[in-house]
């Protein structure tokens, strides 16, 4: 079998990590989050986890969650305290430092537009096909490709936080971001990365299809920018904050910490994941926000489009 191609560079994958049966993921999504992932998967029976030459980890096939999946997921995530509408993430804080007052800012996959609160003196537009129906001001129910019709090259900064790892074609998505920003403008990208606490939690659904399809590295972000005429000015490890501290403590509380294999349908792994969830909540309540003692919660790239 020929290895799949990297979704950034189109180079063949250099390593296969494991196969993950679709029925296993469907079962875990239903049992742990009460979310139906089966419709998103269609008839696919398994997913391969592969590594590209840039270190990017990606699932093949790359199958995105459908609208029903995301509606269910965010409803359950809010109810279970995995996400909050008023939460200001640390990657938002890092990104805001690079954006000047008066800038025209476009955010892709903006959710409830929490980032806008940190850049109040900008001209903000958000795009989100899942959340715009909620009546959030300045958020449009459009895809980026649709928005480009009439808005290409019209923004000073285009941002995407935890979006590229959720799409089947991250290279194409970033190319559209480049088209949206003016020459010399900023491209701000936040992604989940590997290695991290999130990749060491056993059977971590929040890092699995159809929610996340890829795990990133600095080399992968650099290659992404270079292939589309942009230059990465800085790539930072984002420290843990109140919004995501639970996952840091879950990894610390789990008796199993993944190194190579990340998903396994075994009683010991299910028990370890449960211990991590319970112990993580207790440790979060006691110790709150963790120190920056590991790789952090993600990577944030600030790049500049060529002139």
C-alpha cells in the first residue's frame, strides 16, 4: 500500500503509526460525549494515523465533522465544562499583540467571536457556518471561499484559531487566507501540536476524527507559510490558561501516557482515560492554571504575506 500524501506539501508520509477503527471512534464519541460521529464518517471503516516529512501527524482519510456533529459537540462541551462562551484563550492574547488598532481583521471559524474582545479598536469580521445563526454581531454564515468573492486582499490580518487541524485540506484553507489578506498583511494561525499533553492522553477524542484531523509541528507551519508565499515571523508555544487547564491535569492524572500508539480498544486504556478525567477535574479545582512546564497547549504562528 502506498502511503498517503501530506495535506501540506503533497510529499508521501514517512511513517505509519496505527490504524483506528471507525466503529471504535463512533462508540467512544457516543459513550463519552453523547455525540453521533457515524454520519460524518459515512462508510469509512478505519483511519490511519500517519507522519509527514514535516512531522505533521494526520489521519487518512481526512473526514471533517458535519454540521450535526458540531452542533451536538459544542452543546455537550458547554454543558460539561470543556468549553465556555466567555473564555479568553492564551493564543488569543498572544495574537492580539500583533494586531494594530484600526486594522481590518478577518477571523475564520470564529465561534462566538471571543477573540474580538481583545481587539476592540479594530474593524472585525468573523466567519463561521456553524455559529453565525446564533445572532453574534459581525459574524457571517459564510465559508472563506464564499467570502473571497468581493473581499480578496481587503484585510490587514486574517486569523484562524484551531481551525486548520479540523479541515480536510489545510493547505487550500491557508491559501484562501493568503488571498484574503492584503500584500504585506498578517496571517495568524493557532493549531494543536505534537508532542503535547493532548497527544499523551489515552483515547483522547478531542484529538481524533471527525473533530481533529491533524496535529502540527513548527516545521509543518513553516512549510505551510513558505508554500503559499508567506514568511513565518514567529512561532510560539502557547502556555496553558484557565480555558484548557483541565487537559493538562488530565494528562498528569492518567496512569497511561501515550508515546506512539494513541488509541486502543482495551479495558486498561478506557480505565486510564476515566482516571484522567476524574483526577484531572480534581487537580484543576485544587491547582487551577498549570505552569508553563511542558510544550503548552498549542502553537501560534504569525506570518506575513509577501508583497
